[in-house]
C-alpha cells in the first residue's frame, strides 16, 4: 500500500467514525473529541475539518494516546454548526452532553465560536478554536483556547503592511457591521493605520440581510483611497471588488483570513491584492513543511492556515490527554493551560495567561493564480 493510500484509508476511517453524533456511548478503547465546524454552504470549513482529521489519523496510526496505562485511539465526532449561532449552540450542547467527551475542537467562525465558547465554559470542557479571531471568544473564559491570532493583531498587521510596505497614506474600509469578526478587524485596522500616521478617508458598512453588499462602494470611490480594506468573507469581497472597479476605484485591495485565497487568486480582479493570514503553505519551518507534505499526500492539495491550525488544535488536545493520563475534562483543561510553548504546523505558539497565543502573521500577495507570502510580522509587536 502506498503512503497516500494508507493515509487515505486512515482518514476514511476517521471520517466514518466521526461523521455524526449518534446516541451510543464512546468505546472504552477510544477517546471522544467533539468537533464543531461548518460543513455546508459557501463558507464550509473544508480545510479545518481536513486538518483535524489528519491529526487524528496520524495520532491513531502512531498508537493513540496512553491513558491509565492503556493505549486509546482518538475518535473525532463532528457536527455541523451551519454558521448559525442558534444551531451552533444547540449542536454544542448535544456534543458536550455526551458521556466521555474530553474536549472540543472548533468552531472556526467567530459568529458561532463566541456563543459556543459560553457553552464549553458552562460544561467545563476545554474548547480550542482554530480560526476564531474575535477577542470575545476567549475573554474571561478558563476553558476556551485558540491556535490563531486575534482581530486586534490581524487588523494591526494589515495596517502596518499598508503603511510600511505599500506606502499608503489614505485608506477606506467596508465591512459587515453585525459580525464580530468583520467589525473587529475593521476597528483594529483603523486604529493602527491612524496611529502610524495614515488617514481613514471613508467607512461603509452593510448587514447580511441587505440585497446588495457593495452599495456603499460608490461613496468610498469619491474619496480615492490608496488602499481599500475589505475584512469580509470571499463571496462578499468578490462582489465588492467588482463594484469598486466598476465605479472607477482602483485602490489596492487588502483583506483578512476570511478571504478564500484559493478561490480569489484565480480571478484577475484580485491581481496585486493582499490578505493577512496566520500561516502560509510556503513556510520554511521544518514542522510546517512536514505538515504540508503529509496534507498534500492525503488530499492532493495544499493546506490553508485553517488546516494547519486545526491540526495543531488536535495535537494540543492529544498532548494534554497524554500528560493528564485521564480523559477527565478538567484535567485536560489544566494541562492545556499549562502549555507555554507549542511548536506545530503553524510554527511557534507561545501561551501566557489565558487562551490566546502569541504567534506570527503573514501577508499573502494574490496574482497570476497564486497566493505567495509577501511579508511577515510578529503578532507580538503590532504597535512597534
């Protein structure tokens, strides 16, 4: 059997074992980890679920985790949050009420991760989100962690890049006002851009229930900003970019990690645009490169930052289980809280007080069907 076929067989087994939330109790020889991701729609967490499943497959292939002197396999049980807060809370309650659940990985989106974090906190079960960047996800919560940066870091890095590399003097921002992710990035970008001597010449907002998510672009066009910051999801960003060009606004486009760069990089409309992200598949880090090779063998495509951070989230949980020597959720949480440094697929995560790590940030340049790392800044110094 080839390496890829072996990995695919493991992944298939993991997917079948974790595809739903049945009523059966966990097998004594397995440790249940709950997973909550968006499994359908335009913003489905394909890469996040792949990264998590790959980590489970690798850990099980290596013999699982040692609990009370017994080798036990991990079982990932994933439910669909549908990117809807009420659905996510209901699914989280179902998952975390199951006997034997040791921890939760996910959700990815801040709009659902924030309320689900409250569920995990009440249940006393550790949750690691691989992609939610809202500070509210972990704020005042002992059981909630993340393997990514926060909006405050990401927005500030984008502003630094705009001022220092693009030499932008003016900027405009358009964002979805009801989303904690979009509004958080917009706020931190504006603060840092002004702090560094730039001028915000226009701000436009929209809501998800509006028919046209680009209507405010006409007003921004009159300001002629050097850069246009669009911290929104890819479907909205594509619409907004088309509207911007149609009304004669030729500003450099800049966005966040909600941009689906695998989709937008193929559109000439986004040539020479930029997006911040936690990590890039062209990393030079040894652990990151090993992850890229394994992921590519398994899935035939390059991993995104979401895949890498989900992979690291599962590995962190597995490490906590090994050190705890038990599946008791409070013990797993205590071992996660004791982590100070984790060297994983996304690089080095440095944890202090609370669940937010200090990590890096990458700026990707889109163009000619590619998304390549253009610049990198440490998340520890957004105001430097």
